[in-house]
């Protein structure tokens, strides 16, 4: 008997909550509003990558700082990535969100320039790696290798999750959710159709982890990759095609309902 068969009430409960929160109103209070400012695919990808990268701490602060960063990029992320001079890059010296500072930000711009010049962009690169590796875990490993393919500050390594060291990769998994999921509800973008929604992993954080444990869906105490794999395997039983829709349910229960 599967977990879904043992606990149909929890599955129904989570389906109800996913439907409640996976709605355009969700955008107003979430960092995903930043890439929603744009219509060009490249701008969306880049804005989403930065927004997911600094998505820890208070969401109000994340959103405020992302608006500041987009302003420093003249509200044209792709144009800035591709054509910024050293003087333009120096604008970023004073950007800071928690431990992500100007030095990190400038390297991100240079690395993304390299990715768009040599690999066709974030979407092309992620999808190409995924088709080669056939799973998300190895895709995240290979992406990280390519991201640090040019000279980098040692301090910046901590801002791109390393699943080989057990990281939950919450921010990268959230970025993939934003780019891959396509359910016509207007929240996630569904731009990358070569990656299967069924293969995505939960962006596990304090809120989703705590709710999952209270519901008996997660036994592991640490929020690491083993926990991500554990909870995601159960969510795939609940909905094999779109398991990560339950991110909305778990997050909404934790943040909005203080479950």
C-alpha cells in the first residue's frame, strides 16, 4: 500500500490547499513577482535566477532588494548581463542582501554572461543538461560546475547550492519550479518544457519542512537533500505528474495559516 492510499485524507487536504494558494493572488506577496515584471524570456530567467538566489529571510525584504537590483540593471536584466561595462558593474558594489553582497552579484553577472554567450542561456543550459543526465540531482551538479567555470571569488560558492555536500538546494529547486511548472494558473512560468514537472523536487525550507513533519509526511529532522528526496517521493505518490504543486499547500499552511 502506498502512502497516498494510506492517507487519502491528507492528500485531499493538500490538494485543497494547493488549489487555494496556487493562484495569481499568490504573486503579490512572493518574490516570484519580480520575474513577472517582464515579458521577454531572457529577462524572466535572469530576474528569476537572482530572485530565487536571494530568497531567504523576510519576503518583504527580498522583494524590496530585488526591486533595487533590477533598478541597478536599468530594468533590463538581459541587456545588462550582456552589455555592461566595468563601470556599469561597479554600480553593484553596494548591493547587499544578507550575506549576498556586491562582489557576489558582480560575479553572477559575469557568469551569466558566460552562460548566455557560450551555452545559449539559462533555459538552454538547464534543459540540455537535464536531457543528458535524465535527473534533477545530476543536473544541479553539472549546472554548478558550469556556473563556476570562470574565475570566481571563493566566498561566492556558498550562494549556489552544492547537492554533493547534502544541500537541500531550496533556491535552485524553487527556480526550477518557477521555470518548469505549467498549470495555466498564472504563477509559475512553464518556460522550460524539456524538463518534466514530474521530476522536480520540493523547495524545502523551514515552513514546508515543519508542516510536512506535523502531517507525518517527513521523518528526517534536518532540512537536507535526503529530506528533500524523502518528502518529494511521497508527494509524487499524491500526484505523479505534478508533485511540486504541493509546495503551495505546505508553504501556504506554514506562512499564511501558521499551521
